[in-house]
């Protein structure tokens, strides 16, 4: 358990933006013998082959092709992005002739208060033009560079009674004194190894510099930036790599971008990126449309995005009978209005899979009077329809720049995903299914 948590925290440390998370994944896949494909080039795929493809450098899909007949498809999906502050164009604001702040806007639904008084830095992607060729480069300034200072309580006596934060007024990070104007993009260009004028576009985000840690009386908790959703992204990857080749199912590991803002981008779960990839695989292997539809009928997707653990100080915010706890297993998420796509069939399939993996499960429903969030599974299912379950690992302080989860739960999901990718589904009609497991 200690080793897997340290691997997780190292993975997150190397992933300060969605682009860096996907780059970290791509390196692990390459080391695992996977070959990268380009969407703009012709694909030549082989039985038994291992491949991956990226879109926008922030979404990645990896897949293993079985050597035998493809009977189904096993897909584990998560997302690479987290709520953060995104730098605007023309970002420098000089205040009172003495401070340089940066103009930012909110990306996703975030808890604002925890961003104050923490060391912050900048990471993301820049686009260059060199001799008429556009090129993307990842940058991470990787130093304590920025801070969003709180207003002292002496000047805002009612702040502890509740305060409505203004992103435009309260949340601007301080970069330096008046001489720091223009320095941020100079630092970005330096990190990219280019001249400032070569940068024609950028997607740059603030990130929390606080390192992850394992804590608690018995070391039972871990806290880190970006647990939502890099904890699931990491665990899915470990299970995918550990499983090896499934002789009867196409195995797909998917990480989408832009879940935190609705997924309706070319690289989001609501796009055609999964559909495009699956249909290309099918065609490259010389399979028919009928073969493709039969594969989906025997397909199963696990949409893995972290879940809310019951808060010890706010038990009344949770559903009275369906509120999960950290370190007690993987959470199945249900919603009558289909914000989560789990149904009776997919819940039963996943519970049986976890039984075979010797992994505990628990349940999350939203409090009936509190509007909950949504995730990527049901959006992806609009493009590629198959049995799908929404699951997650329980955590506290979701959408804070520093979140908390259980130290035992990552290992549970790794184990479940290893068994998942060693299984395949057989649709027998009339609502009957058989879940075959090759290795446990």
C-alpha cells in the first residue's frame, strides 16, 4: 500500500497540467511496449499489437488488440483535467505602481478559499511558429512563483461569516513588484527554450505547489493536488498495464480532457474521439460494421471519476443511507436523472467483477435535496453505446487545490482494473450476460 501511494504521489507531481498528465502516461505506455499513432496518418494495426493515440496532447487512448477473435471491448475511462485558474491573454495588471498581478479566470467549478496563501506556479502548453511550422511544447515553471494573498481579517471582519469571492477581484495571483510586468511570458519562453516572439498561443494554468503526503494516526489518509481525477487515472493505468493481453476482448484505456467544463470539446468525452478510435481499429483489422456492433453489445465501460466521501463535520450533506467512507472500497455512483449512468445491469456486473478481485464496494447517491455533479461516462455513451458503470474512489474536499482520500483505496482500484481487463462480457440476449474472467 505504501509503495502504490508513493507511485501515485510521484505521478501527480509529474502532472501539473492535463498536458503533463498525458505526457506522463504516454511515457509509461512507451516503456510498456506501446507504439504511438497519429490521427493524421494511416494506421497499420496487427493482432496482438499495443498502441496509443493522443488528441490535443490532453486526451489519450491506449489499446491492446487480442490475437484471437474479438468478442467484446473493455474500456476504462477517466479524465486528465482539474479545476484551476487559467491565465488570460494580456495578463499583466500593475497595481498602485508597486505590484504586478496576473489576470486569470476560473476553469471548472472550484473551491476558491483554499487557493489563498499557497505557493503556486504555472504549467501548460504553448504553440510556436518556426519557419512556418506550428509546434506545441509543454512548459512547467516548477518553482514557487505566485501567491494569492488573503485580505487581513482586520479589513474584512465578516469574512468568517461567509464571503462571496469575486474571481476578477479577489483571486488574482501576485507575481512580483512593478518591475515584474511582462516577466511571466519571458519565463514561459525560457522554459520552452524559445524567444518570446515565437509563442503565438498558450494554454497556461496555475497549480498548487504543495506536495502530496500520507497522514493520519495510522497513515490512513493521503492528501495531494488533483486527486480528482488523477487518482483514478493512475489506478486505471496500473491495472491496464498489469493485466496484459486479453485473448478475447479489445482492451481500451481512455483519459479525456475537459470533464470539468462539460466535455463538449474535440478532446472531451462527449466528442467523437472514442468513436473515431474504435471504428478505425475495426476497419484496420478488416472487420465489418456488423462485427463492430456485436463488439459493442458485448462491451463494458468503467467510467472512473472520484466520489464524495461523507464529511465528518457535515453528515447532513450526505444521503442518509448511501454515503461512502474512505478506505472502504470502490464507490458505485447512482443517479435517477442519469447524471451517472450506472444501472442495475452494470452495477451487478461491476460488483461481480470486484467480488472476483476480492475488492470491497460501496454506494453513492446524492442527497435528494442537493444537486450533485456529473461525469464523463453518460456523455461518452451518447457516442459509443454499451454497458457502462460510473465509479470512483471516495474523497473529501473535491475541487480544492489540495484534496484528501483514503490510503487503501488506490490499491483497490488497481486490483479491480487488473481483473476487469482480464475479463470479457458475453451478451446472451433477453437481458442475460456472462462475465468471463481469463485470469484472476
